[in-house]
C-alpha cells in the first residue's frame, strides 16, 4: 500500500515553486566556471577527499622514507620540501575556490534575505489592515459593544519600514555609546 501524499494548500505550493524558481534562475545565470567551482567545492568538501589526501600524503612520506632506508634515492627527502610546496599550493587554490563559491552562495542568500524582508513588510501591512477591518466591523456591528481599544487602534497602523530602521539604528547607537562610556570608565586609572 502506498502512503498517501499530503496535499499542500495552493499558497504553500506557490511559495515552494517561487523559491525553486529563485534557485533555478541563480543556477542558470551561473556560467560554466561557476558551475565548475561549485562541483569542485562540493568534491573537496566530502570526506573521501580528506581520505584521498591523507592517503597520498602517507604514501608520499612512507615511499620516501622506505627509499631512504633501503639506500635508494628518494624523490623528496625529509623534511619533505616538495610535499610542503605541493600541499601549500593546493591549500592556496582550494581556499580561492571556496572563496569564489562562497561569494556566489552569498549572492543567493542576499536574494533570499531581500525576499524575506519584503514578505515580512507585506505581512505586517496585511496584519495592520486586518486589524483595521476588524475594528471597523466591530464599530459597525450593532450587536457588538462599541468600545475604544487603543492597542488595536495602534496596531491597525502599518509600520513605516524607514522609521523602524531609523529607530533600530538610534537604539543601537545609544546602546553602543553606553557600552563605550562604561568601557572608558572602567579603563580609567583610579
């Protein structure tokens, strides 16, 4: 018997599809170099790469040590200068690949962050409108007691995103100034 697949409401399906389109568009916009970087970073980040590198380093060290012990010429004598050069070069290029991949991932994260912020602002505006409509309905319905609800009236006003941002900056600035003053007070000799 096959388990029943839950049916999602249409607004959830639309949201899932919008996010999938965002990711697909981001992938399509990437060029072949970005896709190569993504695949390389994915491969380097797997445990099998670590195991492969550990095996190669072990083989390099053991091979050179055994060659020296048998009196043969080792291609890289201790302290393994060539091994250090190879590993240092690899580390440099792996770091560059990871940075390039992270930069690309950050672009997608910025899109998602922007979308989340816009949806939060829209949701806040919708909530304010719903509260305003409920208050209007309460006032217009003769069966409900007409009373003044200051909190509902305040919540019915949509927040101005710029005013919220300014208030956040101001409160952070005041907090930072208080912390700086407290730190300066502690640092003064007594």
